[in-house]
């Protein structure tokens, strides 16, 4: 085996979303570093079977505001409440 080509394999601390922690060996970080998890098997729907909406940075609210899921005006409508004109489909007959 070649010398000095493998990354350093050392012990780190892993902190779960509920605050519990454990030690493991990894090539991540430096010896004794702490890795804090945002998503882990205790909270991820793939393991829990429970769907939940995690709103990181207001993304869900921005989506609702943009696409009017809260009951306001929808995208593409004018303040008068008029519906936008439909776009002609490909191959539609043109009016003369």
C-alpha cells in the first residue's frame, strides 16, 4: 500500500437533532470535532413514516405568497380580478 495517500481517520462527536450525541470514527473534520445534524433518523420521514413540513428560511411561506395558497390573488392575475387570457395551443386555428 502507498504511504500518505489515505485521509486521517479519527474520532468525532455527532449531535442529533434532539441533543443526544455519540462518538464515531470519520474522515470528516479534525480529531474531537463536533458534527451537528439538521436531519437524522429520529426526525426524517423516511425513517419515522410521519410527513412534516420543515420550513427552513421561510421557503414554504414564500411559496404560498408567490402562488397565492393563502387566498390572495394568483400568479398572472391583475388587481382587477380579471382572469388572464389563455395562451393558444400549438396547432390551434388562427382567427382571420
